[in-house]
C-alpha cells in the first residue's frame, strides 16, 4: 500500500475527476438501504461517502475500509471537516474484516445491508477471497455492488491506468457475484477506453435468503 499512500496526495485532483460522474449511480445501485449499514471498500479519500450517507439516511451508517494509511488520513480529515459522525473508518486488509469489527465500529449487530466495491477488485491481489469474505458479511437480501473498469482490448491508456492504479484490468471481477447473487444485473456505462483504459461497468445482486 506504499504506492497508494503517495497516490492519495494527488488522487482527488487528478483521477477523481474521471470517476466523479459515476458516484451517484454507484449508491443508487444499492436500492433501499435507509437506516441500514453499508460497507464502502476501498473507501480511499471518501468520494463515495456523500452519496452513501444520503442513501442510508440519518438513522444509517457507513463503514469505510482501506489498507492505505495515506488514503485514510485524507478521508478522516474530510469526515472531520464535514462533521460526519455516521462514517466509521477501519484500516484493514479487506479479507480480514469481520462481523465483530463492524459491530464494534457501528454499535450494531447483524451484518451489512449493502456492500460497495469501487475500483478495488481489479487491484486486490486476492480479489476472489475479498469478494467471498465481504459477500459473507451481507445480511440475506443485502445488495452487493461492484463498480470497476474492464479492458477487453488494451490501448495506451489501459497501460497507463494499470500502471498508475496497479490494477489488472483484464479481470472479469463480476463473475463471482454473477454466480452467487440473486437478481444479478450488469450494465456497461458510458465512457471512453481512451480515458478510462477500458469500459466502466456497474454490477449488482442480492445475497440469497
């Protein structure tokens, strides 16, 4: 995570301008999570948080997880500046987050109502294990949302983005969700491969009862 500690210093001023238009759509894909608890993974500097907080409402909570101390430092500063007391940040390996961690952070038992993984599964080395671990934290009926970029063919921008984000953009990271979820949906979003390095997509589905 040393690179992401450095990357945190320029993320909002550079990369985030490319992804900002998708943030509201990511939160909308959760469906109705009012009053619930949602996991934001990796939380980064917190660009999803305004939308996720609006989705869960004043009775809900958002748990942000990241392994980069640099990203979390900026996210904590953002939360403090905005006065967001309903956001709980954990510096954790995503594979190691437990139900006990969530309960301690939020004061609530019973698992998650939603999970959002944004530009993470193409980066995490053990991404399939991350999916399995975090999907298991959902309550039955809870919704899992993936936003990422997939490159079917590589162009120059794919190489640049892959190097900058240390991502494998050839991974079909929606496949485990497709196999595990009910009501699975996947939408390829508007975007240029010469900007994103591939095609942005949004995939979601519910944990079976």
